[in-house]
C-alpha cells in the first residue's frame, strides 16, 4: 500500500514528494571526559559536509557564550574556535533550530571549528541532516562545507552543556571507523542511478561523478578489489490508473515499471517510459558485460551514452545506444533479448529484480551509493566516495590507491544529492 501511495504522490507532485523511510547512518561518539559522561553514544551522519569515513577525530567541546544556534557569524561576537598550535581541535556544540544545518556548519567552519555537533531540540530518534532545498541549496557556501557534522540527541546535548557549565572539560572522539563494515578484502558496492539527463544540476552532478570516478572504479574492479553493481529505480502504477495517460506515458510493461517524465511535462520531450527503457538497457548491458567477465564496461557505456546520446539533441534512443554498445564490442543480441518486450503485459524479470532490490534496500534517494550493504552519506565526490570504499577493506588488504596521500587530505565538497523523500530535514 505504501508503495502504491508513494507512486501516486509521485504522479501528482514531483519526484521530490515521494515518501520513503531512511536508514540513518550512524557514527559513534566516545566521550572520554568527564568521567560522569564517559561512554559511547550514537550520532547521525549528515548528507553534506565530509564524514571522515575510516577516520576519527579527538577534540574539546565548546558551547559558546552566545550564538547558541550558530545561525550568525561568530566574529560578530568576537568568538573564535581556532585552537592553539598543538592544542586539541575544537568541536562546536550548537543547538538545533532557527536556521539551516548547513548555515550552522558554515559558521562553525569559518570560526575555526574542526567539527560541529548539533544537539537535537526534542527527544526523538536521530534524523538525517540535509541541505536546504531549491534556491537555498545553491548558496555557494554549501559547496564549501568541509568539516564533518553530526547530530546528537537532546539528552546527550543537555548532559554535555551541564558538564561544561560546571567548569568541566569535555573531550570526545568522533569515530567513523565503524561507519562502514569491512569484513573482507573485497568491497561490494552499488550505485542507484538514472539515465535521465534532463533533470538539471542534479543529473549533471551525478554524471560528473560517474565521469570522474570511472577511472578508479575500473581499476578497482579489474584487479578484483571491488564488486560493483549498478541499479535503477522504477515505480509501479496503481492498478486503477493503468489506462490513464500518466501511466501510459511513464510506464512500460502495462504499468509495471515507471519513471517520472524528465521535464515533468507530458506534452513535450521524452516521456518517463523512454527513461525506463534506457535504464533497462543499462541494467541489461551490465548483466551481459558481467557475464562476459568485463563488468567495468558499464562505466564506459554510461559515460559514452551521456555524451553521444543526450536528450536535448534528440538522440536518447535505441539507435544511438546501439552504436555505443557496438563500439564497446558487446553482444547487442544478448542485450536486446535481456530487455524483452516493453509493450508486453508481462513481468520483466530484470526490472522485477531491480524493484525487489530497491524495496529490500529501502532505496528512495537518487543517486544512492551502498557500500558493503550500508547507505553512504556525504557528498558524491570522487575523493570522498573513494575514501568511503577504502574504509570498507579489512586493514592491510586495501589496494594501493587507498594509501595515496590525496585520500587522507581534506577534500573539496562538491555535488548535490537528489533527495526523493521527506524524512531528511534541513533545519
Ligand atoms: C533562502 O533563500 C532566500 C533567497 O536567497 C532567502 O530570502 C531566505 O531567507 C533563505 N532562507 C533561509 C531559511 O535561509
Ligand atoms: C568557495 O570555494 C571557492 C573555491 O575554493 C571560492 O572561490 C569561493 O570564494 C568560496 N565561497 C565562499 C562563499 O566562501
Ligand atoms: C556478476 O558476476 C559475478 C561473478 O560471475 C556474480 O557473482 C554476480 O552476481 C554478477 N552480478 C550480476 C548483477 O549479475
């Protein structure tokens, strides 16, 4: 029922309104002092900023005299968090409320804090902190947030404030080493994506990531360090609407597999069903490439297809796709066979498997990266993602690419995550 309702809402509004549950990715927070607070607590990783996957940070918590919500610039209050040379980094404790999480993080960063903890303002399960929507998301500062951010419970926030106000020093470790499980010497990861190239900056940044990450992804795969699987989201049409114009234009296989119209306009451009067909082609291409022992060809296909067959040049079609497939030396017949007949009133086993995987993994955000069965949080940036994958190897089994200097340095924050649900909150 939830699935049906979700799909229906997607029809009426835009993707952004699709309802979904989220897995909140947690990191641990170890309070080292004072003794009264000593222990391990949960904190939630945000969808922006740079979580230090595989690392940890020790710092001294500061709850400033003023600007408790960190909504204003700290220099206005003559407050700075820059630590003395050799001193411990400062971790700012700020209260939730009044302004976006991103603004709090930016003000903390500008004032020299090494990380920011946001204390929730009510007792509730931890949520995912997200970037603001629309115009506020494009604010330039959001792209420049490079400190990690974590949400803590109101209870823990209150206890820390109490300790600080009685003059105690609160030292904590923020630990991201266990944020991703690392059971063995191979990392399995999945990328939930979309072949649609007309959704504006969100599609562009997704494609930019695939383009930038391709080289390293192919090396990791060829050397057997990773097992990568691409995935595609489809929805299904509620039975009562199968004959409606919406479902006919957005779905294939008689309402079984649907995607939203690329321009949200049924009268022009490509329709949702064109997107589903291209997505299906990409799943099948991966299957065929994987069976022939060259799964990494998916990266070549997807990047070539995006360049050679864009929607705006009206080349987002089978003819153009087939040319790219041939240029890669893949078996076109096998791919066509795998795709089946999109007009048939029958299930497509490949798309059915994708739907099952989505429901199992509770994936509702595009793009989503799942590393060793956990949803990755943070920017879709080559360096940040590589760092997260590298954190998924058992110690001493990580490939050379993980040991290079640029993984350990502070990474620029770029890209944006397309959020297709409402459970993440931005203030
Ligand atoms: C969002 O951006 C608009 C326009 O730039 C601005 O007027 C508004 O105050 C911003 N909202 C918040 C909550 O910062
Ligand atoms: C963000 O970073 C870029 C590149 O480093 C810089 O040019 C820009 O001025 C920064 N923006 C803000 C608001 O600090
Ligand atoms: C890809 O091939 C590997 C090894 O043959 C197999 O274990 C894996 O399940 C395949 N993945 C897909 C999605 O078919």
